[in-house]
C-alpha cells in the first residue's frame, strides 16, 4: 500500500515512554512457562524520556528509516532486510504492506541505553500506522503485535515488558501466564500517591505517582549495552537446567519488592533490589561493567537499592531508597559519572501516559 498520499496531507506522529525495571527476563516464555506455578512477574516504571516516531511521505515503492544514533537506511519495499540494525522497524513497515514512507525515530533516551528503546519505537510506529489507517489504537493489541513482530525477527527469545511499559505508561506489576489463546496480560497498576498510605493499606489516588520521583534516581554509564549476549547466556543456562533455584528466588524477590513499595517502605524495597542484583551478578558477573559496579556499591553504602536496566552489560542503572538516602546517593553518583567519559545522571520522572498519538 502506498502511504505517500496519506502522509502528504499530514505526517503522523506517535510517542511512548521508556522504562526501568526489576524482575525482567521472567517475561520471556522460556522462563515463565516452566515456572508458572510460582506466579512469575515483572515490575517496571515508565519514564518521560519518550520515543517519538513520525511517518512522512517518501518515494513510491521505497522505505526510509532514520534514527538518532544509527545510520539512515533506505530500501526497495520488497527487499527491505530484517537482519539489519533497524530490521525490526522494516519488519513493522512490511506488516502494514507499506511503501512510500519515511520513518523518523527520535528518542530522548541515550542510544542502546537498556531502557527498552527499540521496543518502544516499535510500539510507537505501530500506533502511528494504526492511526494513519483510521484504526483505534488499543494498548494491549499494539504491545502484543510489537512483541510478536520483534520475536519473529530477533533470532533470540524476547520478552514483552518493554512493549507493555511503552503502551500503558505508569507504574505496573505484570504477571506472566498463558491464557486460552496466548499470553494472558495481567496488569496491576501501582500509580498511587505514597503519601496516601496508612497502616500498610493502599489508599492511593489512581493516575497519580505521588512522591515516587523523589525516591528514584537514574544514571547512564556511557557504555552502550548489548542485551542479547547476557540474555542469551541466561536463556541457555536455564535451558540446560542450571541456575533455576536463582530464578525461583528472583520471582519471590520481585513480589517482595512490590509489597514493600505498596507499603511505602523504600529502604526495604532497596534492600530487596540489591539482593536481586547480586543474584544476577552471580550468574553473569559482567552484568555490571566497572562504572556500574561503582554505582551499585555507592547505592549499597548509602542505604539505597540499585539495579541495571534491561539485561545490563552497560547502559543505565536506577536506584531507589528513602528521600534523604537518595539525595546523598545523587551526590555520590554525580561524582562517579563525572569521572567517566560519556556517563551522566539522567533527568526523568515517572510518566503516567503510554501511547500518545499527535492530533
């Protein structure tokens, strides 16, 4: 289908947030199916470092994709490669049988920062195409489609938490299980105001993140990550029957973390996070690079929790703790990142919005 006439009238844009997480990898079916009896789950927070995809007209029969941090690529629509740095994006364009389109991806997060950027871009692109076709944009459907297309071209098992965080936004606890016709999406929204907690009961205001922003901190290590390497080793080890006791413990810790967060006990949540991080370091010591290890140790010292985002191996770390502890850690992290080229603290807040299509 030639989309050039559609976009000549008006280019269409859609944007989505990136995410930080805990309990990741459990959203991969390799893990959550054999561990289903333990109620595997993943926690993530969407951040307002948004990825925007704009669809505009291009040459008939051609597809062009441009993205910050990557070399632009253009191909004949019928020959667009899926084994390519932007192969996922070409695969999405071809799902819509599209040509005559220029896809421009603009992400406000650092390239290859392990914040779920490529999956977020996929969700935004699908939403933009759906809007161009006059279809309603449903977050569940859009996330599922992005996940299935990514899984079909990645060559490795793929999870789904990145797409869901992008589609829904906010603070969410995802439980992974199979339904009658595929993956059953079970979402528990934790968009509450922690000031509204009392006697351990959640009395939160929906769609409000309260002072959670004052309890979290983010840093970019300055080294791009390659998640498939570490993820691939975790998958191969699990398939071989190794480290399964560790994954069972990670499931339990993820539930404990969310429980502590619901009670507004950020110090306990941080301690649990550190335990989860150390288990993963036992399995793959290089999940934290040198600067990441410095940041992690600084968090432990100040009474905060810290964890890499995504599959680690570079990219970003995030921390959580009581307000005063986070303030102390912020100064520590500023010093550490200033001593490492390319590293820096990230300015971001919780983003309660998921997919936003520009009018």
